[in-house]
């Protein structure tokens, strides 16, 4: 019969020998079950893990690293060269990864870099020092040197996003292209025929996907794409203000704009003020990220939100599975973004207004 008499503060530390004796299994079988070796039956693995939890068994990290060759640590290198690149999601993202790793008794090693070259150098150092077993790669590019590095060294990794060459890649991503397509359809349903687009930096793969989603949305709505209403390379609020003025100064400006990032939309708000237009009254805006700043904008910004805490947890779980040998093609997952409707896209539209004539021949407007 199993007991937990050795667990708790001040008690003798439970060893793998204690666990093996209590289960009537060999030490080797218990060790392999705890380390998820594929030759151990799932029923045995669950039995061992449950017993370890009840008895308070905790492996010694140093001894386990020597035995398995693993540091039991996930690596994450953040490129701080663009100061706002990770800001909208960083706290929740790190919390999610940490929780997912902790549940498997793994840790998270976080480092920062100043640019792409420094990022690769930092990853190389962590690998040479054997401080991590694999990496989570956020903000993936269509051609990503980090992927080339890890492929070349045979190091497990998982992408938060997708890439141009996804062969042998595990990834977790949000359906950003689906969100852009749905945003266009929503605006077209409100009566808009001139819909602009503000996209991200072209080297990031999500920028390509979201732009294509926008174009697909136009096609499905029966609207022609006007290249003059598509501006890319927007990655900060300041970029958004410049791009927004370019759109609004057009001879035939858009009545609505879809933005690939909340920071782009917040810059568009500034441009609208300078152009003498009011978001939510003269201009409809829908964006993507669900950042805290979107909720307190004036008017509050309609945005597609990403659950970055859940994403972080999923990435940790999937990377650990990859390190343990799960094939990358079995670790590819896309989840939808969630629309948060607010006031920025609720316009008095021509389609709606024309239907609101009163008995006196005047027109009464209502919110779409």
C-alpha cells in the first residue's frame, strides 16, 4: 500500500528507490516511466506518476540532467531591439509558459538580445552551455535564421507562428488571417465598400498571412482590392499615424480600415484627429491583438483578441513533447482569435441610414 509518510517539510526525502519498492517495480522501469520513454506502457507511466505525486517524490535536477543529458529547461530569447515588439502580450505569455513548464517539473530560461545577430549568438551560447533543451521561437519570419540554426544543430523547437518553410517544424499559431477575413466581412455587412488595410512588417510571416486574409475577405464580399488603400510596414503607433494620414489623405479615402496590429490602429486614431475625422463616427476601425490599450482608446477599439497566457502554456507543453520525441507534424495547431466588439466600428452607414426614413420624409440614423 502506498503512503506519503516521507513527504512534507522536515521529512526524509523520497528517493526513486523508495518509489520503486512501493510499486513493486524495478528502479529502471520507474526511471524510464518518469522520463516518458516510449517503451513504457501508458498504464505503467500513469501509475508511476500518480504514485510519485502521492509520495511527494521530486527528482534532483542535477542528477537527472547527468542521467538523461537534459537540463529540463525551455529556452526563450526575446529580441528587445524593437521596444514594443513583445509588450502587448509579454506578461501573460511568460506566465503561461512558466505554468506549462512547471506542471512537468521543467523550468523556463529567458534571455534578451538587441538584434537578430545577438539573438542567434545568445541561443548558441545557451546551447553550448547546455542550459536549455529546446526553444520557443516567437515572432517568426518567413525566412528565419533561428530555425536554420536549430535545424542545423538538431535542437528541438516550436514556433509561435508559422514560417515559409515549415518542413520539420512544430508550431502553435492564432488564425490571424481568419480574423482579417472576418473583419472585412463585418465591415462590408455594415455597408462599407471602401475598406483600407494597415499591415505589419513584411519579413514577419504573420504579416503575409493577415494581408492574404484581408484580400480573401474583400473577394468574398465582392469588393475590389485597391492597392492605394493597402499600406504595410507598420509596427509602432508612430508608424500607424504616418500610414493613417496616407490613407485618409487619398482623393477617395476609405470609410473603414482593418489593422493587422492594435498599435497600427492606435496610430490611425491620431491620424484621424489630424484629418478632422472621428473614429466610430466618420471612420470604422477593426484591429487585432486585444491589447489593454485598445480597451481604453477613445472610442474603445474593436479588436480580435489573443489569449497569450493559453498560448504560452500550449507552447510549453508542445515543446516538451517535441523534446521527448513526438514528431513535429503531430505538433501543429491553429486556434481562432476572439472578436471583442466595441465602438470603433459602429458607424452610421449609408445602407442603414437609407432604410430609416420616417413618415415625415426625414432620415433617422441608428447604430449599425
